[in-house]
C-alpha cells in the first residue's frame, strides 16, 4: 500500500441530515488515524461555495493527492465536486446519505459503524485510483448514409445542410425507395412525387452530397470517427445528364434489360442491366438520339471515408405465397397492398369497373409462424386505399377484414372518414379464398362482432402484407458489426438510445429498425443525423476510462473478445486483446469475464476492488451479524438504492453497496476473494435481462454467479452465499426487500466458516 | 491421476482456439475436442497432478482425481482463486472437510 499519498477526507452532514443516524464526529475521530489521511474536515454543507473553497484551498495548500467526499449520492452535486483543483478521477465519493443515514435511521449505532466501513473502503478505492486526462482524437467530418429511401435521403440532407460531406449509397439504380412506388400517401393523400421531388432538388442543389446509385458496401474498416468504406458500384450505362427520357432504348431492347424509372426518380434516367444483354447487341446505343449510352462502362470500386454511418436500408414486403389459403399466386385477382398501389396509379379504369373489393389485414403480421410483430402501417395503408377507391367510384363496395384496427393520433380521422364514406369494417379474417365465376373470389368469414358467418364474393382481394427488413440485412449487419433484434430489424435500445446500434458512430433510421410510416421514418432520420453529427466535429474528445488489458496477466484466451457486446476488441500488434477506445462503452463486461482478472476499467479497477475488500472489517456490526457485499449496477440497482434512501425505506445495515457500471462487470475472482476472506454474502443487483443497458450484462452475471455457487457447493459451503437479483430503476422497495430477506437468510445459515 | 472435465460446465473458453487449460498445462495435455468444443486430457497417464488446469478453469469445470498415494476414492482437493488469494478445500476419505486460504502475489 502506498502510504505516502496525502489524502483529504471531507464529511458532509448535509445540514444535519446525515447526523440523524451517523455520528459524524466519531467518524472523523476514527478516520483521522487511518494511513495517509492528511486532513479531515466536517462541514454542514460541503457543496456550498464555502465548502468547495475549503476543499480547493486544502488541495492547493496541503498538496493533497486524493480527496474523499462522504456526503450524498455520487449522482448529486457532480458539477460541484468535479471542480476541486484536482483531477476528478482522484476524487472518491461515499454515499453517506442515501445509502446509509437515511436507510438506517432507527439504528444510529450500526449506521455509524457501517459509515465507518464504507469510508474506510472508499479511502482504499481512492488511494488506488488513477488520474485520467481526456484525449483528442482526430476524426473525419463526413458521413456515409446507406439506403436512399425517404429515411436515407432526409438524413443526408440534414447532415449536408450543416456543411458536412455526405456519401449516399443506394443499392438500386434510383433513389426514393419504396415510397417512389406508391400512388398516394397518407395522411395528406398527396402523390409521392410531390414530397420526393422536393427532396431530390435539395439533393441536387447540395454539392456536399455525393450520390452513388447501384452501389453496395464491400467492406468497412477503421474505428468510429475514421471509418473506411469500400463501395462497389455497378455501371448505369446511361449518362443521366444527357438522357432526355425518350424511351427509345426501352422500345428497341429485345431482352427487357432496360430498367426504366416508374415514378418520380433520381437520377432521372433508365439503367441497363447488362447481365440480361445478348452478346454483341447494341441496339439501344444505336437508337439513343443523344448518345447517352455507353455499353462498355465497367464496375467500379471506390473508397469512401466517413466519421459516422447511418443505416437506412428500409424494408421489403412479406411474400404471402406460403399462406396458401389466401390464394396469392394461384388466384388471379388476389394482390398485395404494394401491387395495389401500382394498379391504383395506372389502372384506375379497371378499378372503377369492380363491384366489390375486399382488403384482408395482418397478412403475415402478428402471426407467430411468419412475422410475430405488428407491421404498423398496414391498417392505415388499407384505409388510405379504401378511401381512394370510394373517392374514385362511389358504387364500389369496399370491405376491410381485420383483427384490430390501429390508427393512433390523428390517423383516427382517416379511419372515421373511411367509415363515413361507407367502407365496411368486419372484425374477422376470411379462412380460405376460392375461385368463383367470372374471376370472382369466394370466401366465408366469421364476423366476431355480429356473431355470424358471412358468405361473400369479391372482384378483387387486396392482402395487407406486412413489412420485413430488406434482404441482405443479416450479411450487411455482419460486415458492419451490428446486431439485429429477434425480428431481424437493426437492434437498438429502443427507449434510451433509439438511434444507436451496437457499434459506436453507427446509427439507424427508417424501416430498417422497425416498421414505420413515412413521417416517422423522416423523424428518425433527423434524430440519427443529429447523433451522427456529434461524431463529425473533426475531433473526438474521449476520456481513456475504457477497458484496458494487463498484458502481464493476460493469457489471450479471448473470452473478452467473445463476450464484449459491442465487439470493441481486436488483437493488438503484440497479439494481446485491446479494446478500441471509441467502440468501448465502458460496461465492464470484459472485466467481469476475464478468468485471470486481467481487465480493468479506467474508473474502476480490479486492484481497487480487491484492496477495498481487504480493508472491510468483517465483523463491523457484531460477530454474529452477517456482512453482505452488494454490487449495484449504475443504471438501475444503484439508482433504486438511492431512491430507497430518498424515500427513507429502511433495511438492515449489514449491506455494503458498491457501484459497478453493469452487473456483468463483477469478476468471479473478486467474489471468490470476498467469500474466501470471510464476507458472508455477495449480492449482485442488475437490470432485468430485457432492460440491461449493455444487452447481456445481467445474463452473464447470472451464469458467472451460478458457476461460483456450484463451486461453493463442491467446497461444502452454502451455495446461497452468492445471489443475483433483478432490480429496475423504479423498484426501491424491491431492492430494500431483497436486502432484508438476504440478511435474514444469511443469519439462518450462520457465519461464513472462512471468516477468521 | 488425471483431470476430469465436466462437459456441461466447460464452455471451451469461448475463444475457439487455445483454451486456458491448454495454455497452462506444462505437459501440453489438455486440448479442445474439435467435435464437441469441450476440453479433454489427451494423455491421461502423462498428467503430473499439478492441478494448474483445475485452478485456472474459469468455469470450475475441471475436477482432479487425486492420486491414490494422497487419498483414496472420496478424497477431494478443490481450489477457489480470488484476485490475490487462493482457498483450498480438502476433503479426506472420511468426508472430513478442511479449508485453507492463502495470499498469492497475483494482485497486479
Ligand atoms: C403497401 C404500403 C403502402 C404504404 N403507404 C404509405 C403511406 O401512404 N404513407 C406512409 O407514411 N407510409 C406508407 N408506407 C410505409 C413507407 O413505405 C415506409 O415508411 C417508407 O418506405 C420507409 O422508408 P425507408 O427509407 O426507411 O425505407 P425504403 O423506402 O425501403 O428505402 C430503403 C432504400 O434502401 C435501399 N437499400 C436496401 N438495402 C441496401 C443496401 N444494402 N445498400 C444500399 N442501399 C440499400 C433500398 O433499395 C431502398 O431504396 C407504406 C407501406 C406499404 C407496405
Ligand atoms: S467495457 Fe464493455 S464495451 Fe468496453 S471492451 Fe469491455 S465489454 Fe466491451
Ligand atoms: S479452462 Fe475450463 S472452460 Fe476453458 S476449455 Fe478448459 S475446461 Fe473448458
């Protein structure tokens, strides 16, 4: 132990609040004899200007190397206590108020003893802390957007309008995505050309946007802030600048190889799919009046550099063929919603001739066998299409067969409008579609509201097929190193970080993350753009508090590489695992998993924890009172414990809580050491699995504790000496209950036989 | 007497190449079964009973069968490794349990 460090301890009574249970005077007296303690000061309000001035003065005059503040929760007064004239990572905090005095009010004697133990532990933590200085890392100012649908286009425009360069990469020969193929779009019922053309003109007018159509990502390398992306571009074979859209190429091509834009498109020129061409044929080149065709153009691979990436690869329709009972592909007049958009745009006359049209909702969606989720837009899509039909031809009978109608917010107006226009809504899904006379389709359906079976026939049946992520998303996800959720959409922590993916500086927007309509796609594009901009300032300031591997101990078993939820690790030039400072999210899951306890975080090291455990008095309450060491995750359990304090929920003082970034950060060797040296019980409290901010931290913590529990059993010790509890942020009662129950259980088990 | 790997517990050290037991074994006896992805001792008679693999296995998956000179059937030696401590649990053939905790110099 380095006794030469000068440490100042500052006790705050918080205007008497702390002293309701803790005898601060006694605490100060005892602490003054501890190694390294140079000054100890008790104050009624440390966070006041005078309090801060006092600490600053001491730091300067006495040359303090470390400062320990025993006061409120470390989540309070963060600003105040980081400006003490000493590197803020050398300042330790002891949570005397929320996690001691307020929760042990009726037991001042024990509260004081616990406070002393906490303070002693924190002194050791502080002694072994390291100063950290933020680093300035160079970063690029450009962004790359993948997918040129409404989401990708809007994200590109938003970023470019702040003066940053954007590379917009689109797989197909045209921008616009699925919206370009719609007839009208809700809720305003405008033709998509209106919105898209405005977007296209913004793209055209902005020299900062570089558009690459018919292009896909080959590979991506480099850290966040400095991605290097190889893009493969198929040739268009038609010079979009020259093309006058006369359509001659389309007329002469014997092979249907000309891909002609159908709706509003950008670039506004066809493309030629050379894979379909006959050897030697150059009919189109001859027919083109403006000589825009170059059949010998070749595939290009280019290199783009970007500081951040936005994924906006969109969706594709669910293929209803497997639902044989609905007759898609077998019956002529059964079409999907997307096909209906085309029919409505081009064959209005055909629709006007029909007497009855039926829409069937939830095709593929909300069906465990196919898409287990709600596709979100299909109700509105069918309602939109039904209204358009009614506006076209009042006589057409329009039925919508549904499970539930979902029209949140102002969309309810369109639902109402449809009913007023005479659209008939039937709660029930037709069981089987059968061919009838004159291309009609017969079916029966049980109307669950009326309680009767209807036998109907329709001229056209529209299947409201669901949305699934674009094909190729899995492969793309693998290349970029992001994860997909159980429905294969791009995964994100929907509530807290909806735009983030598992990789730093890679964000998602639009339907690649979840089914959504145009307005929400555009919204999410804006949000992703703002997130991306934070990485495009030309430099990134980061504190090196990421995980670091002690190469003297590491045996390169690579467990850290495997278990890091964010794929932050790679082997360095010497062959040791090294976490990328920009990819690491500081969860500590690698620190918890390393079998050799060789990984530490900048703010919390294995040495700190180990040294702290050493100085805890195993019998601080009494010989027969169990001592529990609690590891509380920063995002939930620790906050719940603080709330227990704020609300004065009481629990026994046998519990010493330590904050860890994630339940997954607790290393087995720390637990083993604590048990081996006589701590009676270890409680790890983390988020419920589905809420873990670091995806798998809680789950890993549980498995690791199970291993230790098994080991204890083999050692003829009680496996109950280690325990995991799931505590959400808003469950202070549950937290207090878990502690109380654990204390009683451990009392029944008796002392840890390894306590000396 | 050789190490015995409890298959359900071993996770092949997840790294898919050289697991810790393979790295630590002085006789290079432990290795992964490519079929199951689990560790095994490839030459039982060459084991020196040093228990390095038992100690290092993060999953507690390796049990050591104690050589008969030290204890007959029923005797056990179980290590538990802390950051800078090791606790040995010794069970003799009569089921008598003793535990010893030592400091190691593993801290940094
Ligand atoms: C039948 C139907 C009708 C609809 N009608 C409406 C409506 O009226 N109003 C409304 O608000 N919403 C409507 N929607 C929803 C709307 O289509 C979506 O909200 C919108 O398309 C989402 O835009 P996006 O940019 O996320 O995806 P997309 O439009 O799918 O665009 C994604 C783009 O990314 C490209 N891409 C895919 N993979 C790659 C890759 N690997 N590399 C490069 N590029 C790639 C694709 O080619 C595409 O151009 C409808 C949906 C359906 C099913
Ligand atoms: S701290 Fe978390 S994010 Fe960082 S390297 Fe370790 S496991 Fe990965
Ligand atoms: S050290 Fe343990 S977990 Fe790792 S491979 Fe060997 S037996 Fe399996």
